C-alpha cells in the first residue's frame, strides 16, 4: 500500500543529475586513489569503531579483531587526546572565545563592550543547549586518528542549531584554490521506509515505491548527497537558488531524473578541519595516528611475542618417547604410562624456553610511551586528571612548553577551519532568527573578530604575558633606586595588552575615556580638598593672630594695619 498521507513535503521538479553525479564521483576518486587504504589501516589497528567504509553492512560497523589488536592503549591515547582537546579548546564549563571588533578603537565604547559580551553569552548558550560539544569531542578523535574530521551545523527549531557528526570513509571533501573546504559529498544508507518519510512519496524513484508497496520497507537504499558552491545563484530569490551553497540528494542505485531533495545554505554548513597538510593541494590531512601507526604495529607484535613466550613457558612443546602407551595426559594429576625398561622413556619438554619477560615488558612500556607521545597524551592527561578546576594556562605552558612548539600551528588551523566557521555559522543562524539584539549605532556594520581564550589558546599567548609581568617587576625594582626609570613604562598599555593575552572579559577593563574621566575627577577632587585644607589653615592662623595682643591691638589688626600702610 502507498502511504496514507503525502502532504507537507515539497515535490521537486525533474533536473539533470549527471553534473552532480560526475562531481560526486570525482571527489570519491580523489579519496580512493590516495587516502582510503591508509584510513582503513588506521581504523583496523587503532579503533575499528571509527570509520565507515564501502562494503560495510548498513548500520553495522566493524568489530574489534582481537587477533590483530593486542592492546587497547593506542585507542585509549586517541580518546585521551580528544578529551584533552575538548577540555583545552572548547570546554563547556568555561568561556573559550570572546567577541571583539576589527577596529580596536571601537571597543572603547561601553555600549559596544556590553553588546559584544551579550552576543557571546547568547552563542555560548546555543552551543550548550545543542549537541555542539559532543560533536567536537568526536571530531577531535577523528582528527587525531585520521588527520581529518567533519561535522555539519544545521538549523533546528528547538535548539537553534543541531550538529551531525560524520566519520571518515563515508564522506569526501573538495577545496577551493587556496585550500579551504567548500564541497562535501556523502554516501549513507537509509531504509525504504525512512526514505519515504524523509523525502516524500512523490520524490522517490519507482524502485523505492515498488519496494514500499511490496512490504520491503526495511530494505536499505544507498543515498548520495553533494553540497557545493551554488554557481547558478540568482539574487533576491528566497529558495535554494538564491543561496550561496546548494545541496542535492538522490538515490544512488535508481534511474531517475528527480532529486530526493534540493536545498541551499547561506553559509557552508560543514566544519572540516585538517590536522596537518603538506601542500594546499592536499584535500585531506594527516594526524598523530599516521605517525604512530608503525609503532602501534610493533607494539602488537611485541605483545604477541610476550604472550607466546609466557605460553611456551607454562605449556611447552612436548617430546613423547615411542614407549609411551596411549595418549599423553597433560592435565594436572594426569597419568601417562610408558615402558620402564626403555631408557629415558616418558614425556619431556622438546626444548627449554626461557624468554626474558622483564626485558620484553620494559620494551613494551617504552613503545607505549612513544605512542602516547605521538598523541600528546601526557599533555592532555594532565589537563583531564587535574583535581583543580583552576588549572592555569601558565601551568600548562610551563610544564609542556616543548609541546606547544609542535601544537601551535595545529591549534591555529583548528581555530581557522573549525571554531571560527562554527561561531560564524551559529551567529548567522541566530541573527536570521532574531536572537541577536541590534548593535549600538556606533559599531553597526563593523566586522566582528573572534578571540580565543581557552586554556590551550591562552597557554600559547602566556609567553607574551610572562614578558609583560617580568618587565613590570624589573621596572618596579629599578624604580626603588632610580625613581625616574618609571617614566619609560606605560602601565595603561601594559594592563590592556596583558588583559588581551590572558582573555580578560572586556567589560572588566575600563575604556580610555572612562579612565581619563576618573583621573580628571580625582584630580579635581584633590584640588578642591587641597584648597579647602589651605582655607582651613588660613582661618586657623587668623584665629591665632586675633588672639595674640600687640600693644592695644591684636596681632591680626597690626598685620592688617601694616599692610594697609604699605599700600
């Protein structure tokens, strides 16, 4: 039977799907020719739960092969890195970004600073109420293992945004001339019932309709999706034709000229960071998992050899004499009969196995430390296991300063490819839904700037903050001997620069106008108090002179008379 209700879903007109199918195939070819085999190895040796590759049964991911994976620590190191990056870059419990303006002078306005802080709180609330942080956790693990990660940010009626995570192998990427990801192709499986419910009866192919009518509603159908820049954009149109990016979804195995869905986006909805790239021509990145794979394979081999050696010590291969009657009983307390008249009759070990288990275990632990270092597990483990909630960026930087020389470019790339696009996309969605208050007139139309104040971001900037603090201490000590040395130091600029480096909220630091007004008021108040003190002193002196007798006059009259005579 056909569905009872067919209303509520738009029927799309027939289109030529060949250009989209061709672009989809070319993006797949790029991944298959250079990257696909390595992704499968990384998935098999580290965490088979990550990655969805062609040939997998729908909705049934690969299982652990314990004949291959002899140790679970490599997967644990990847998860530790993901948890540490989540805590250090996008912690849901503390601010990790701050909004500013491209023009630093514009932030001197009190109204501008309040508006920026309010917008920051709105975006942070949207992130907290959606699944944004869970998606970040997953993308960090994908980044560590495969060097590339992806998830989409889509509009949602209940939570403003909703994120959808993707795993390596189910999607393919395309980039523009400068290497920015601007195209996304995906293949996934849906049941016939899900296809009809999601895309509408009239948009489905005859194959899906016939399967639905015949009761095969749980049969899986392969679906293709392509999101790319809209090269045929028509301005002033409200539908997908007027959007910056278009998205086309169709059935992979059906012969049809009708797309399941055609939609559009004002901003590219896919966040696709790469850990490290050799050139801008590389579409995908490489990450710690690539560099640790050889060590992981060596670790598994050593684990296997260690277990084999222990097994041979406990249950060595046997040499059975020909005089032994029946079968050898190797169970505890078992009896094996042999002819006593035969010299050296019976059962004995074929050869003696005495492996140095301690040396082998020491080598295994050394190899594990190498793998953990590849995933920066020592750095991130400190952040996760710290029992203090006030762990500072200074402490992270001081203990692991050598790590930041390697992590610095990676963190900058994650900010550019993941965090900034996510904030821009969320801000645009909130703005279209009237969740952002109007800006003050003095900053209207000015571009926003995102500053990152997370623990890892602040740790990178802490070197500059340390230099400011050291200079202040040096000038303070020098001023005790040479007070004029203070004239070389500008404390106002030092405070502002230090606040920017450690991520102090904008409304805490007063603007230059406020500071100038406070100082003027303070100077005026001091001048008034000084004048009052002088007047009080003159009044007291006059009182004292008026009480002192000089002949028939008091001292005050004598002074006034003398001054009058001089005049």
